[in-house]
């Protein structure tokens, strides 16, 4: 995607100490563009190119990268009815700026869509079993999260017939090439782990896990070339032989030496839970990722 170039000024002459300011605005399409993404198969990046030229000299250019976040299902503000518009407080004594109002309208609609898509609708429960019996029951409040949120899940072992020694939860992204571009004998998926949490849960009836979703990652999306999906990779380390939950035997002495089990027979279960990651308020990403820069760029 490339927009048409715009000329901001021409034949400008400035005296020593004099300065001039120009405002450039460009509208990014609301649909049919992928978000900023650096993957194993494709890379989507957006840059603002600024060029200047002095008489009898070549054109000097500088490229400023910026991040694009997309919202699935977002349409032009005119497509929404009055019932769907977001009501925002207004001051009748302040002069209105059409450009500012349009920007706020698009942002408010996008934030409302994100709030609806990431809202908790029902509790999601899953029973995990293996050949030896029931391992655990997993509960999640929702399966759609905005980047920057904390993902929480609960593991219930109270009704388990198989003892679980350890649980590891990992947030993974799965980049997959579109069907029309897949070639036989070549790799079609690229899986990357981003954050994880490990919990030792032997003799526990419940375990709660909180996994932060980073702000710098790319939300779920589909393009003509690849699709980016997200999942929870959950790994259970279970025992093949039961360990009784016993206290040390009573002793007549003042102290008791209690030895734990030194050898355990275990097996591992892997399970994937699909997730949908959504965009968030770009102001939140800007505050977190803002970097103070005192460098001066000179275009001769």
C-alpha cells in the first residue's frame, strides 16, 4: 500500500532564526490492510517518508516507522446508525474541529467494538483426561483478550483421578501460510512462544495462573498471504503411580526427619486452547513504548 505523495511547500526561503511549520494528514484505510507484523514468512511495516530538496542537490529522504493496529469488523463511521454511535460528553461553548471530531469518532467506535469483542460472555470449562483417568478441569472467563491484558485460568484438581505434578502454560503465536501458497515439502507454520507460567501442583486441589499478554505483540489477523493465530500451550506432567498424601509418623522424640520421594514415574500431556487476541487503545501502546529522543535529523 502506498498513498499519493503530497507537496507541503515549494520555493520557501527562511531567514536566520526564522522557522515554518506544516501539518500533514493522511487517512489510513479502515479495512483490507494487515497490522504491523514481523513474522517468519512475511513482514508488514509502515513508514512515513519525508523528502526535501535544495537547488542543485539531490533529494534527501528520511523514513519514520509507525505501528498500525487493526480492528476486525471496523467500518466507516457513516455506516453506523445513531443507536450504534458512542455518546461522548461535549462542551457547546468550545469551537469544534471537524478533523478532531472525526478522529475521536473513529477511535470511540473502535474502542466500543473492542470492548464488545473482549467482553466476558460465559465461563469456558474444559475437562482434561488421559488413558489413566481424569487429570484436571480448566476454567477460563473468556477466550478473547486485548493485548496488554492479563489472561487468567483456573485448574481444578479436586475431582481428578490422576495426580498432576506440574502445569506449564505458554502463550504461543502460530503463523500459517495461506492455502493457495502452500507448497508440498515446505514448512507452512511458524510457532513462537512469548510468555509462560509454571506451577507445581502436587496434592493441590486448585491452582490459579495469571499470564500477562505483552503489548508489543501483533493481534490475530488474516491476510492474502498468511494468518496469525494464538493459542495456549498447556503441558501437564502427571504421575503414573499414586503418591499418598501422608504426614510424618508421630515420634516420641522432639524432632522428626521426613524424606520426600526421590524417584517419580511421570508422563507428559500437551494440549492447545485457541485464543483470539484483539487490538487495544493505541494511546496505551504509545505510552508504554514511547522513547525520549533528543537526536536531530538534518536534511540537506
